[in-house]
């Protein structure tokens, strides 16, 4: 079933992965998620930093490969793959979220994360920006956003 989904699988380069992990500030006590987690490379990197890392991957074969990669690294107690569509996932428990998306999903994803992620949560996007959020910092094409508390009057 590989390759049948809207978002193509393009793994992050080692250099971008290093920057993404550095910019998340993850460590022990942090709960992190990677959406569209592919082969588990980002999830493994987050777990190696001590985070409880979760990946969301809709493609069954990629999810299984991720699980194999996690086992090879002996990270089964800190790294987890959910074989599901990330649109159906709930992200309110996460401190950090990473994404290497595609332009066509960023507006909808922005709306989902605004509703679900807790204030102070960090969102790191590889290459693609959110249309209405101002990034807090960036390093090359890696953008870091922080979920803010939205005043009630903003919705009236």
C-alpha cells in the first residue's frame, strides 16, 4: 500500500534532522510526536534524546519498518508508532510536535493544532510554513512555532 496517500514519503536529511531535534529542545520528561513519521527516523532521534516519542504513520508497511528500526535501536520503551491517520489523532498531551508536511495540508493542520495543542507546546516544521502563524525562530528551512494562549475575544 506504500505510495497511495496524499503526502509523499520524503525522509529528512541527516542535517535537517539534527537541526530539528536541536530546535525542539527535547529531553527526558518531554512527550513528542512526529506526524507522517515514515520510517521512524525522527521518532528514533527524539527517543535517543530521552523523550517519549510517538510517530503517526498511515502506511502500514512504513509503520512496520519503523517498528523494526525502533527495535534495532532498542528504544521500545521510549519510541512508539501508531499506524493511523494523524488527522484522527489527538495531540493535546504532547509538548513537542514535528512535521515534514506539504503546502496543501498546512492550513488545516494549523487549525487542528491550534485547537488541540497545549499552550507552550513547540511545533517544528521542516520546510513548510503555516499560513497564519508567525514562527518564533528558524534555522534555514526549519521553522519553530510555539502554541500560544488565544484570547477568548479573538473568537467573538
